[in-house]
């Protein structure tokens, strides 16, 4: 089964938004065994969208449009699909009630223009939008299915995950799938990972191994194509076992899992709690930890102590220590971690102090210098790091390193 | 002058990498006055790349491929362009010396396979690669220019910036550019913004107006095409003025500026400081504020008070208040804002308490219920919100609303 994806949006063509949708959807379709032949992006223009559909339909059983389903004049996808298939539409009452309800919950009346979002082609399978307003749908035109998904990634992704996946499972002629297993490493450079697992990098289909370096992690991806999940897993497992043996505890997560979820699970398992003192990471560690549902069970408190005064008062860092060593130093990181742990009676106290830049660096304390301290029942460990990159890169890398320290500690505890 | 971009890479189709190149290049081409009609992505496959070039060339004067210029078997672009144009190639000595030198600097000998990267079509303009090995090039085939750029963004971007830009300036029939102005609104739904500015939405080229809804803001984009920057500005300005009059203080930022930068500038201008008590936003407000260089001048301290104990001890919220109203309530938000302001002697105290979900909601206090309080010298204002969406959406929307409250306050102060 072949698919072509058509993203709709002048903003994408002009580069005002980066298109993350086709990557997300491409990954999902691969898992379903669908071969994605092409991604196309066109502007908010009915004629050009029609051209793209006319070219794609003879080549692909699935033509999936993304975006252009909203209520404004720019939103041309519904109209283009209706014209492409010579279709008639009707107003879906369930969808209309859903859109009205969303306004009612916010204490607003539904604008008349929003009614068009409830219009769907006759005979279409309607994909309910659990996150936003406009539904998606799938409609048969000649030998292809034309499928419309909403543009906001927060709406597109769950709709692809639920409605589209079950729709494809229903219509595909025979089951086949591409299964991937991602093993994640942090704190190592790509070529080091490559050297460690080089012998598996030359694996031939149906199993292949790739390495992909992100900003603060390296992903090892093992991929297999087979007629069933069980068969694909049987191909992946021996390779995965060997790589796991080679990299051991350096692997922090599998597949889509984030470091904060792994750390969260460890906190729950160890019945441990944490209090955090952030300086240069500015709240990013807390933000990541609180992205995990249920994080209130282990994150007691977090303080972003930007000023020295806040470090003294909220964290009880002695003033002479700040004077002698400066805020960005191992002794201050240690005192911050101890202070925040004691103040909250937490199992762990985590503290980060550093220079995120772009200003504030000196030759002895350059931009990117970061100290991370972890205080626990048996003492406080402090680590010195030098991160490269922009302010944003340094914040991200420091937050990642801090969470990795916590993971290592909880794993060995 | 029209362009179509063809990104080459199976990794892009499978969604293992997000395609940032077409966005970067699209933005650059718009600035050069080139109309980008389409982005296409195909896999590492000569035939499919040839198909894409055959479709694009009759529509566009510039067909720009990105990626597939490396030395491995996966790299098919050079071969496809040569076949497409029926071209002959030669080995460019300067390029070959550049590739050899890169290896020599690392103490290595050049692998034989790398020689192919120095092969370029006869008659092509060669784009030297200042960052990596493989050069880009532009070659004339029938009525189009076929242009090849390397895939790694760190190599593609500077090559587009230097070589491609000067090449396009040389070949284009007359100077022209596309200029955009983005006006940002928050706290209003898309169709409401649309209704207010509907009369400008039907503007015709060379000036057009579009509306784009993001997760927590709505962007109004005015675009003009003209032969110079000054002429484009003269087309944009009257429309911009009218829209500014219509939306007034609801516009919070222009172009790429983020709300946290606007708020940061206001803090500096008013010589004001802030201390923050975050509950359901979990550090996101602090993270955003500290993304702005120099934020240590006004962000004194931020506390993520997840537990009731932290609310009592760090923020001095009276226990009876927590018992009577619950942590998610207007009185507790008010007390948190006052508490954090007093503790830090800040100009403003900002507090957020709410239910980010997915668990923890009740019929009287549903998921998405959020109270935001802002304490200042003359009292404390508290607002009730009901946000929809996932945990992540609710965190983002609450953080945006909190920053918008601060912006409004500082603007009117």
C-alpha cells in the first residue's frame, strides 16, 4: 500500500513554520507497513492543491492532506477535496455539537464561520478531533482514498495515532509493517556510539541499523519489515540484545520515551522525592519533569534562584561562600543542592548553576560552564560540565545532563 | 521567478529526521523575490527523483534539489541530474583538493569513494562548500536551472546564503522580493480575529493578508511583493496601520518576536522586577522568561510549588485557605502571588494554580481550570481560565495567558 502526503500551507512554503507533521505521519505510516512515496507541500491555493492531488492519486492508494481544515478563507482543503471527487457535503450534527461545546466551555458563542468545519463529504468516514475543533475524514475517490487531517500537530498526531491507524488496518489488503526500535544514549558523541556498534551498522534488510544524533542524545534505530509484529520483533530482538549488551546502562530509554518519563518512573519505584534549585536552566528541568502526568508525587518543590539574594534566602547558601567562589562554582552548587533538599525534606536535592550566555562569561568562567550537584542521604556529588552552543543549547544540554545524573543515581540506588 | 524544492532522503520520508532545510531555503528564496510553488520530498531513489524533476521543470525556472550529494550508494542526486539533463561530468581539481585537505587535517587519507563528490556537470556553476565536503552546483537544462545543494543543514544554509543568493541575483530578470510583516495576537480565537480584520483578508496581490492560528497565539501576516524593500514596505504600511488601529493593544509582538521578549523589554523599561509562583505550569513560565538573555535583571526568583506543603512554607499560603478553597482557587492564587511578591520584594508577584490533567479533575474543578493572579503595589488581580487540550496544551496556554497578563499590566502601568 502506497501513500503520498500533501501538506497545505503558504506558511510552510515560505518557511515561517517548520513542517513536523509529515515526519510524524511518515513514521506512523511506516509502522503500519505503508510505503510513503512522496511528501508534497503546496500553498493555501485550491488550484495548486488540486494539481497535487491529481498527480498523487494515480500513484498512491492513500493521498493524505494535512492542514487547511479551519474556518477561514485560507482554509482550502475541504473545498479542494470536494471538487476533486465531485462530492456533496452535509453538516455532521455530532461534529457541530462538539464545536459548539468547545466554545460553551470557554463561555463563548460559536462564530457563524465555524459551522463550515462541521461540513464533511457524503460517504466519508469522519475522524473525530479529540483535541481541536475540525474533524478529519477519509473519502473514496476513484481508486484512491483521499484523507484529510488537521494541521496543528497537537491535533494531527493523536488523530493519526487513533483514527487513521485503525482506518488503515481496516482497508489494507494484507498485513505488513515496518517496525523500529529506538535505543537512546545521552552524554556520548555520535562517532563514539558509532564505533561501539559499528559491526551492526552493516546489517542488511529486512533488518537495518541507523544512528541519528540529536541536540542532547544519540538514537540507535533498529528497523525490520515483516508480515506481522511478532515476526518483525523476532528479527529485531537479537540485534537489540547485542547492542544492549555493548552499551549497557548508557541506554536511558527505548522508542519515544523521554528522559523525564524514565526518571519519573524511577522516582515512583524508589518512593523517592526531589526538590530542585535551578539557576541557569531557568525552570527547564521542572518544566520537563512536570510534563509527566503524576509528577506531583515526587517533585516537591523547585526554585529558580536567579539572583544571589534568592540563593541566600530561599536556599540558605552562605554569603561568604558566594563571595569567595562566585555563584557558578562547585561549592555553591553543593550548598544549593543541600539547601533545597533540607528545606523540603526530599530524598534528593538537585541544583544547577552555570553561565548560559550569551553574556556573562570570563576566561576562567566561560559561557557554557555549568555545575550540577545532587544531594542525597549519604552526601552530595557535584559535576563540572562545559557545554557548547547557543543559550538555548546550553540550557537544554544542562537540563539533560541533570536529569541523567538523577537517572544514574536512582538506577544504582 | 518560480522555484520548486526537492528534498532527497528516505530518512525524511520515514520521519526519522524532520526536514528543516525546505523551511530555511523557502524563507531565503522569499526574501529574494522567488515564488516557491512546491516542496517535494522523495527517497534515495534515482527513478523517483527523476520523476519529481520531470514534473517540476516545466513549472519552475529553478528546480532546487537538497541532499544526496555524498559519497555513498544512497547518494543519488548527482547521477539523477546528469541523467535528467543528458550531461557530461568532469572532476573539478579545486574541489578534489578541498576534499583531500579536509582528510589531511584530521590525519587521514581520502577514501577512493570520496572522489565522486568532486565530479560536477560540464558547464555548471560550482558552489564551494565552506563547511563540508560535497560542493553544490547550478546547471541549465532546457528552460530551467537545476540546482543541487547539500543535505546537512549546517552546509546547506551557508551555501544558500552566499552562493545561491548571489547566483539568483545574477540570473533573475529583474530585482524583486517578497516582504512579510507578522502581527501577533493572543487570548483571542482565530475566527474572532478573522471577523475583526475580514475586510483586509480579501486584499489582492501585490499585498495579501493571511491568518495563522498557533497553539496559543494567532498570527496576522501581511505580505507584499515589490522590486525593492522600500517599495514593499510602502505597500505593507497602510494595511499594517489599519489592522493595528483595529486590534490596538491586543497585538503583542511583531514578526519573529516572542511574548517573553516583549515582556522582558517592558520589565527593563519600567525598571520592574518579578517573582513567580508556578503550580500547574511547572516551571514553563520561568523557562520562557529565562530564554531571554539578560532576564536575570528582572526575574528575581521563581518557585514551582507543586505540593500543598510547598505552597504553605515557601509562599506563606495559610493552611485554612488551602483547606477551605482547595489549591486550585482564586483565594489561593491571590495568596500565592502576594506571598512570592513579599518574599522577594519584587514589583510584581505572578502566581498560577490549576489542573493540567490528565488526572485530578472533578465536575466542579475540571481539567484545564486555571487561576492566574498578579500582585502589585496597589493590590492583586486574579483571573479564572478554562483551557482545553492535552496536559502540554494546558501548560502552554496557561503560561501564555500569564505572560499576557504581565504584558497588559506593564503596558498600562
